[in-house]
């Protein structure tokens, strides 16, 4: 059972039975963060205000009430509530953004309706592009995002003008001067339409930025209008009228959008970043306190309560908003010359993300403990199970019994009793209550007889460490609830006592943690006469307690780093030094030209996903595998000695490298866009089809093709549907508004503002930017264009009524053109190098599983033996972030695949969603193990002895885990069913636990001088030489043959030495559970083969 499912189930199931005497957690010494004072005052970790119901005054049905007075009162109440909600929405960021966008659109439409503005743009048509640009680059954004938008708009228009100028120059030179009209048309089509628009598509896919995609659409409008619509290219005449008008349109549109953005309810990304940082800090403090409170109380439902769900969702929304604000604030900081402040702000954001990762590890550790205790309380009684001294702990029977270790315990005893916070306890130590039987204070001097179930282990641990744990959590939570982030430019007010207080709190916690673990394991050792299975139960629950305490200590370490980054931010803010080094472009060019191999952060750590920063989609099968698959024939072929053989080998490899370059997804997409645009635009250059192209406004169909054409078939389907629906709605609004206004400019402007308000509400408030944008674009090209015809613009518009426009014909032509462009885009995406999102998702998921298996095969603990001089991790720098980024973008592919329609049925969206959820939890376990190894430090002599003693089992476990990952990857990639012979990870893990238990038992015998059986003595003195695993030994966990013989009597093994291996076993258990969930989901998709399946047909 996964942690998520258990958490959700906790809200439906009744709480476990509590002990008759509800034990209370005694007060511990805690540090007041602001003063550093030590106190024993009473406090609580709970946040009651988060559990309270929302104060939401709902609308009342008008049918309620018996009298007319009651009906009237209900109507008045509803009116008041609606007015309050409207006022609240108007003052919200989304409401203000919608109003700002509608105002900007109204001003931009004056380029068509207001005669002075229309005269400024010149006599040519196309003035509605001002409103179009204001739709694309709307002002509902921060000042930093507005700077970025204006820069992208300028680059897009300049690129369009560059392509248009070159196309006219080519037409004049080759078509007019050399009199080779057909050749000039062919060059314009291939180079400037195919190449120019293909490059636009490649940039849009490569950069994967919403504003870049918008800029690509603007550039496409400019290129298509100049090259295919205007007569300059066709007649071979060079004119700069359209270029000048385009620059004026850009100037007017960007000026209007920028002024509205800065003058009406301005939004600063720097202010928004600081606000989101404050909210995120508060949410982290609340989550930390509630996780610790749930762990101390032993109540899993605390982590699925409304309070925790609310705090978690608040932080998740703040995190995405914080990253967005950080990116946008970069432009504001750089513009103001505060580059240093931005870097420190970014460092604080990264530190808070690491705190959130540590929170996730802490929650995972708590869920592990809850799972153990739940299985203990629900499992059958095995307390009376005994085994003989000659029992082989590595036998399958013992493995099966050990796999059910958590099902031990007696039904005679109650399940874990909650440790409640005592609200009425006094802080005076002399007034502490007398210990009662069953309470934590009564367990401070435990005996072996008092620990009858593993739940007692947890109670003893809480009795020992609970007060110090609660005190440390409260100290850190209070720091997080007092974020020092003020407005940009204001001093960062950090309490100087925070770092000292945190250090003191960690010191108290470390001391109590060491004593608690030592006492815990001493108590377990007193019960050596228990059966091995029950003893293993006790030790695993104790290990889970130690794992949670270590996770909390890791969070405290991250808190210290967080406080250091705050100090750096304060220092930079106080200096107030302004620099504009980003303007020194030549220095950046030199920096890019230098070799990056010396910089560890610039290394390509995971080659399959080295482009994930720019690419929208995972690459799928990595280049290394493709190259190996492509050159295997030449590699195994005998080397020829003749000149012909060498020439064939060299030329074949060169052609293979070139074809591999062309086969890249981004290159293919650019070529596909260029080919589709060329084939569509050629009808504008064929004399027989040009009149039809002009009459039916083929340029808008070509623009629709550029918008619809996406990397995957699913994304193209979704965009095409939104484009078609938006066009129909926009055309309907055109007919309605034109019928109401009868072509009056003032009425059209007001009605257009109403349409814009609704469309921007869809874009800004509802988050469906594409749909709302398409509505307005369809409205612009019909309504504003029709009014511009009444002003006698230079256009061949007789077919649409001229100065008396036929609005039905205009709207119909636009709808037909857009529909043709959509259909053409879907055809091109299907016929030319189709990239189904389903296939890309399967390839990406398979590669992710392969990568995870290879990383785990290194041996998370073996790296500590190979590099004993400093703390290290089995994961290279950046690998965790790269895999997380890969998994996140696989979710994007999963959404796109849901929009693909195939004859074999819809995409199993929900099933793959559950698979991705388990994969995400597995990645969290990878990160938790990385934290354990990275922060462990140098190995003690006892830890080295343990690692050498269990090297063979760990190697087998790593190999088994890698094997299972590879089997799952193959099944997902090939869509083949699994067999019922997939090896179990838990069997090898149980074998490792048995080996640890044997080591503990033999070590105790060695120290006490007790005599054991001949087999045990022989095994106890056995040197852990180089392990062999019958072919299953992982290279990462293998031990060099030069290892000297070690005996257990040579070292002193202490209880903390076992914590590392137990943490490894716990994380491995979590991974095994998630792999089992993934295996069952894959079985639901593709089935399972048994021995009776007949495959040879």
C-alpha cells in the first residue's frame, strides 16, 4: 500500500484503538528563536485556524422561504453577496489583469476607429494588427515580463522585416532584372517561406517559452503578409511602405501595452517574488509542525487532514508562482542594475526548494513509520514463533517470514497509543506528574518485558526523544513563520539571534537523539531471547524511528544553509551597488567560447536528457543508444585493407552522422513546418490559383497552419480544436456586433471592448489563453478589417464589398481560411514525420526507468567505501534535478497523448497517471537516500565492518533493483505483457536484514565472550573478503580483492553504526513497494503471460 493511499484511507477508516491511559508528552527545553533564551513553557505544534471552515457566505435559493418578505430578503442577500464577490474579484490580481487587458485592447482598436491614429499608420490595410499585438502581448503581466514581451516583439517584427526585405530583393534581382520570374518564385518559396517559417517553428519548439511562441506567431504574420499577400514580391517591385507600416504598428501596440501595464495597477515581479517567498516560508513552517505533530501523536490521519492538505496546496501554488516571479524579476533587477540582489534572491528560492525537498523526505519517513505500525496492528500474532539455533536465516522460509516481519505482535495488546500534547502541564520540573504504568515517563527505565510489541518501541522512542524533537521543530517553525523578506530596496531584517538559537536547538536535539537511540537499542538487546522474526520487527521499527530523527536533522541542516543565504541577501541589499554588466555583450561571448569541462555544474551528467532545459519534450531514446545501434554492423565487421573498404566505411559513417542530425526531433519539426508552409504558400505564386488564394484570404489559413502545427499529434489536435472553436465564436460576435452597430465606429469600439473583456476573462482568469486569444483574433480580422474598408484603404477588396463591406462574406471567408489551415496543419503533422505523444511518452518513461536502474546499480552505500575522505553521494551533481525535470515534462507528454485519437482506443490517461505518481515517489526515495549518504560524513570503523559484511547482499539487491527497472522499461517500451517470473526485490532485502541481524547477534556474542554453536562461531570469525554473488554482484558494490581480512573483534560496533544500513533498507523497501505498484498497473495495461501461453503461431 502506498503512502498516498494510506493517507487517503485514513480519512475514511476509524482511528486505531488507543491505550487506556492516554500518555502525554512531557515538556522539553526549547530555544526561543528571537532571544536565544532556554525555556520550558508550554506550546503546541498545531494550527487550529487551518482546520476551520471557510467563511464563505453562499447564495440562497430564491425558492426558500414561505412569505414574500423572506423571498425579498433572500434576493437582497444574494445581491449583496454577488456585489461583494464582484468587488473582491475586481480587486484581485486576475480581475485587475482582465480589466487592464480590455482597456489596452480598446486603445489599440483606436488604430482602426480613430482617424488620426489610422492616418499615422498610412493608407494600407492591416491596421487591425495593432489590436492583434495587444492581444498577444497583453498588459496583464509584471513589469519584468512586460520588458521581456516588448523585447521579443521587437525581435519578431525585425525578423519578419528582414525576411520580407530579402524576399523583395530576390524578386527584384531575379524576377525583374534577370527576367527569371519562375526561378524567383521558387527561391522565395523555398528559402523565405520554407526556410524562414521553418526556422520560426524550430525556435518556438527549442526555447519552449510561452512568450516566444507568441513572438513566433507575430513573426509569422509579418512574413506571410509581406511575402504572400502584398504584390511587391509578385510584381518584382521593391517598396518599403509595408515595412514602415509594420514598424509603426509595432511602436503603437507596444507603447499602448506598456503604458497600460505601468500606469494602471502596476505589478512588480520583485514585489511579487518577495510576497511569494514570505507565503512559502510560512507554509513550510506549518507543514513542518504538522508532520512532526502527526509523528509524535502516532496518527496518520493528521497528514491527510484539511489543515495539512491546505498548507501543502498553498505551498505548491506558491512554489510555481515563486519560480515564475523569480524568472520575471530578473529583467527588472537587470534593468535597475541590481544583478547581485537577483542572484541572492535566486539563491534563497533554491534554498527554500531544498527545504521543501527535506519536508518531503520527512513526510516519507513519517509515512514509513505509520505503515510499519499499521501492519503491526493489523497483522497476525507471531510473538510465539521460535526457531532453532540451526535455522538458516538465508533460507526461503526465513525470507518469507521476514517479509512478513511487520505482521508480528500480539492481539492481546493495544495498538500504538497517541502521545498527546498536554495543555495543562506546568513548566516546573519539580511539578511533573508521577509516572504511571504505560506512560512514556514510566518507560524511561524500561525492561525487556515491557517491550512486547514493536509499537512499544515507538512509544519508548517518543518518550526519550519526543520533547527534544518537539522543541527543535517549534524553534524552526517559529523562524519560518517570521520571514524577513520586505519589499525590494528595503532592508532585510534578520534577527541576529536566529542562527545561534538554531545551533543551540540542534545541539540539544543531537544530544537527546544519541541518548534516545542508545537507550532504544540497549532495550532491544535485553530481549535477545525473542524469536528472530520478532527481533527483526523491533529493529526495523527502531530503524524507522532513527530514520525520521535523521530526516529532521537533515531539515535542520538545510535551515542553517537557508539562514546563511538570508545573510548574503541582507549584505547585498545593504551595499546597494548598481551594475549593468549584462550590457557587456563581448564578455558573455568570451565566456561562452571557453571550455566548460572544468566547471562541474556544466558537465552533461545524464546524456539522454542533456537538452531538457530548452526542449519541450524529452528526447526519448538517447543518442548513445541510437549511435551504437546504427554502427554495430561496422563495429563487428572485419576491417578491410583496400582503399575501397576504407572509403565505404568512412563515407557510410559520415552519412549516418548527417542522417542522425536530420533525424533529431527539433530538426525534423523545423523541416516539417517549412515543407508544409511551402506547399500551402505555393498557391499564392501560381497564376491560376492566386486569385482564389487572395479571395479566400489564404494568408490567414497559412497563419493557422503555423499556430496549429505542434511537435506532437496530440498537441496539434488540442490546438486545432481550440483554434476552430474560437474562430467560430469570434465570427458570431462579429455578425452580432455589426448588426447592432450598423458599422458605427463608437458602437463597434464599445461592443468590441465587451467581446475583449469576455475573451480576456477566459485568458487571464480561467487560464485558457489559447482559446480566448483565438476568439479575439477571429474578431479582429473580420470586424476591424471590415471597418477599415469603409475608410478607403489600399486593398483589392471589391469581392467583399469595398467601402460597403459585406460582413457575412468577410466572416465566412475568414472561417473557411482558418478551417483549411487547421486541416492542413493536422494533415502535415500526421503524414510528415509524425511524432505521436504516446510513443514519445513511452520512450521517455522507459529511458527514465533505465536511468534510475543504472543509478541505483552504483550502490548508494558502496560509494562511501570507495570515497571515505569526504561526504559524497551516489548521485552526481545535477542528476536528481535532471530526472525530476524529465518526469515533470513526461506529464506534459501524458496530457498531449490524451488528445490523440487512434483506432485502438483512447489513451489510458488515468492508469499512466498512477504510474507517474509511483515514479515520482520513487524519485523522492532516491533523493532521500542521496541525503543520507551525502550528509553522513566519514564512516566509522563499525559502519565499515557492517558494509563489508553485507557487501554481497547489497550487491545482489542493487542488481535485482536494476533488473526490475529494466524489465519494466522493456514492457512499457514494447507494450509487451509481463511474465509471472519477475524476481522479487523484497526477498533479497529480507536477506539483507537477516544478515544485519546475524552480524548483531554474532558481535554481541563476541563481546560478551559467550559460546555459541560451531556454525555461528565460524561465521562470526569469517572475514568479509571480496563478496561474490554468482554473477549478480554489482560493480558499484563490489569490494577490491586487496581488502585486508577484518574480524568482528577488531572493531567496536555501536548502535548508531546500524542506522545507515537500516535507512538503506527502509528506502529500498519504499522503492520495492512503488515498483510493485508500477508492475500491477502495467499488468492491467498489457496483461501477464503464464507458462501456458502459446506464442509461436
